[in-house]
C-alpha cells in the first residue's frame, strides 16, 4: 500500500507524530517536498526529536527513508541531523537514500532569501530564511544545482559559477551587498561531498521497484495544504506543492499507485508568519491556546498564531487532496475550555459562503460564522479506548467529521506514541 500523509491547515498539524505512529507498519517512508524549513517533532519514551529534512520514520529501525527529487537539500543541515541521530545511537547507514535529482540549497540561497524578504517591505512573507524559495526559484529558472551535479567537482564548479552570476549582480547593484565568491562556497561544501555520495541514488526507480515487490510506502509531506504554492493563501505560501499531488511529482510515483490519502488536522487552527487567518484569536484566549499547545515553531521558535477550528478550510483541503481519512491531533489542548467554537461558514461581504474564498482579499475580509459546542472540561490524556472519551469530546469529533466530509479514523491527545487512538 502507498499512503500519503498531508497537512490540511497551515502546517504544524503534528505530521511528524502521525508519520512516526504509522511508520511501524511501513518499510519505506519517503519525503516528497520542502526542505530544511520543515519542523517535524516526535516524542518517544519522553525523548524529543525534531526533524527538518530526515523523514520522521527514521526512528523505526525497519524503515528505510527517502528524500525525493521534490525535496531541496541543505547538506549542512542534513549532515547535522545525521550526526545528532548518531549520538542517540540511531544509524542512517543503508537506511537513508537521497534523489540525485534533488536540488541543493547553498549558503547563497539562504542569504538571498533573508535579504529578499527584508526588501519586500509591506509585502514581507515572513519566510524561515532557510533558502527554500530561492532554491526552488533556481530550479524553475533552470540554473539550479542538483545533488548529482554536486558529486562531480568539475560540474559543481561550472554550475555554481553560472548560478552566482545573477545573484552577484543583484547583491552588488540592487542590494548593495558583498558578492558571493564561488571559491569560498566550493571550499565550504567540498568536505561534505563524500559523506553524501553513498546515499545518492535514483529514488524514483528504487521506490517503484519497492512498490512492485509489495512493500508499504508512506509518503511524507511538509508544511500544509494552505501553504501550497498553487492552492494555498498566495502569496503567503511555501515554494512547493504540499498537497497530495506533490507526492507523485516529488517522488516519481504515478497517481494510479496511490492507495490512500490521510489528512492531518489540529483540533484547533494555527499559523506561523504572515497572511490571512479568519478564525484567529487575539488576546488572552489566543495566548492561552498557544501556551497550552506549546505553539512555537520547531524550526524558527516563532510563536504561532492560534484560532478556532475552521471547517471551511478543512472541507477545501479534503476536496483538493481527495482525503480518505482524517487524523486529529492535539485534542487535549481543548480540555479546559467550557465552550468550543467551530467555523462552519464565512460571511463574505453580504453573503454567507460555505466555500473557501478564491483570492487573497476575499479571504482577508472573510468573517467566520461560528457554531458553539460544549467543552468536556476533563483530562483525556489517560484515555485508551474511543468509548472512554467524554460525550462532549465524541460530539466535537463527530461534528468535525460531518462538516469536513472526511472520516476521522485516528485521534491524538498528547505527544507520546501511546496517546493515539484508532476509531
């Protein structure tokens, strides 16, 4: 079986924990887009792991992990993660494979990313500054450097020289910054080449061969549906396709080979960075949700904006991803609330709409229409069967399921692996 796991909101839905939970029954976990801007957190036996590039399935010894061609690779970040895992006696040797067609994120990409966002002024996107967007820009401009290119010293030098020509013009003539020296970057990255060489393969062939042999493959996405470059709240989005379709192009798996799509949704809604957020809560309640849920970015440490659950958002995500199932996370964060609100529609101008607005201005002006549900006001952290949930908890989940049109099959209510229930 080939399963895709995607975020249905603005990222940070808890995909890392979901992947870790599902990976036990899979032989391969494959990441299909994004880069070191991702932050997937997994807690095992009280130990907290944060992954930026390596798939969360690496914590399961039987699982091989793949970084597909749709992922942009920061070698410094990747090798740092590998070294941290080694300190925990977790080896990636013979278990981590990287596509030769994946594109490299270099120091120049990160610096350009940070400078560009500063110069956007009021149009600032609030990027992570990890060079993701600038790497994808080079990719689509056809001046990018693939990992396969990096493995050959002469090819790397040649392509880097071409790549830096435009960047140096921008840095000198427009931004008034010091230009990048090709030799300095070559000197910085050359020692990393041999450490990566044995991991670089044709991952598309590897995956398709594995599928033909009947192996279970879990496709891991980063970010979330509404950060997708095509379907997200543009321009406040990431630079890749974080929806389910991105798994096909980011891994080289044909759509006919996908068996199941699982959407991950937090029991409330959060967002990092700039952009419209209809159900955002200001004041004490928003801060309380942030503190209860430890809502701070795993990559940047930035505080996340928090708000009520948005079913309009989720319905659209269910449609564009073709969701077969929903995995609800962080349900326990709502334990203390006497009343819980769910956005069931938007007021857009003079009209009530059940549809997600098409366009930035319409979404920015949309006002959520709420339905109130009673809170359960009890600790659910020790629940181990669906029937043990309070009635109000089950009614809340039933209402989310009804509004989204996707069945809830799993619920998480704490960081530990054991704090997950299948319906």
